[in-house]
C-alpha cells in the first residue's frame, strides 16, 4: 500500500467522527430525549405562567391606584365646593348681627310715622316728612343688602317665618290665617333674622260642635 497523505488522514478522521456521532444519536434513549423536551416545555410554561401572574398583579395594583386617585379627586372637589359654600355664606351673613341691630331703628321710624300720621300741626308735619325720608333711605339700604320685610297679613301661618303670639277664633277667614301682624319680621338673603310676630285665626268652637252634631 502506498503511503497515506495528510489529506487522506483528515478524511478518515472526519469519517470516524461522523460514525461516532451517528452511533451516539442511535444510542440515545428516546425516553430521555422526550423527557428533555418535556422539561424544556415545562420550564417555558412555568416562565409564561409567572409572567402572566406578574401582569395580573400589576394590573390589580394599577386599578387600585386609579381608584385611589379618583377617590382623592372626588374628595378634593367636595372640599373645594364646601369651602366655596362656606365663603359664600360668610359673605352673605357677615352683616347679620349688624342688620339685626338696625331692625329696632326701622321699627321706631315706622312707629313715629304712624303716630304723626294725619296730624294737622305744621311742625309735626315737617317732622313727619323728615322721618318718612329717613325711613325710605333705610328701606333702600335694606334692599341693597337683601334684607327683606316679612309682613304676612292675610297669609297662611308659616312657622318657618312667623311666631304666633296668640290664636283667636275667627269665622270670617280660614283657620290658621294671620289676622294681625304685631311686629314685622325680616330675612337676610332668605334666612330669617327675626320672625314676624302674628295673631293667628282658628275655627270657632260652636261651629265645630254644630258640625259634630250633623255627623
């Protein structure tokens, strides 16, 4: 035989390596191969499941954070609304005590006019005119500051606005009607600062007895 060249030796080495690889693949246990494939799939499934769990947890955290944010925003809006209402009320009713003190002045001016009405004396007439002008100025001032008189003559009795001083039988009007105003009441921006003192009617007792007899 001739002498082997390096090329021939290299080819033989490659062939031997291929044979070893083929033999190794043939000798592999199919069950082991399948186990390795299953193990790889299990690892992949576990990783995917863990990732999905983390995603769900993150979504829950984000949802709770969003709910907390909405709750805080709602509370801030309510707080701002209450603050605005408190400021508005403070502006509206800041002069309530002062207004109440002025009511007695208004009452005295009205009494003075009533006393001087139809008086023939020139001096009294001059005083009457001066008091009348002063009363009109007071009334204009009250109107500018939303102070309104409550004069419920002939109206149904309203416990929110009126204070019943006495109740009198009266067959000429409906029961529970204001038949006399002893003192006018006043409101400030719709809030009662003094109720009207009134006399209220009620149904005469003899008429009630007659109705009971008819029944």
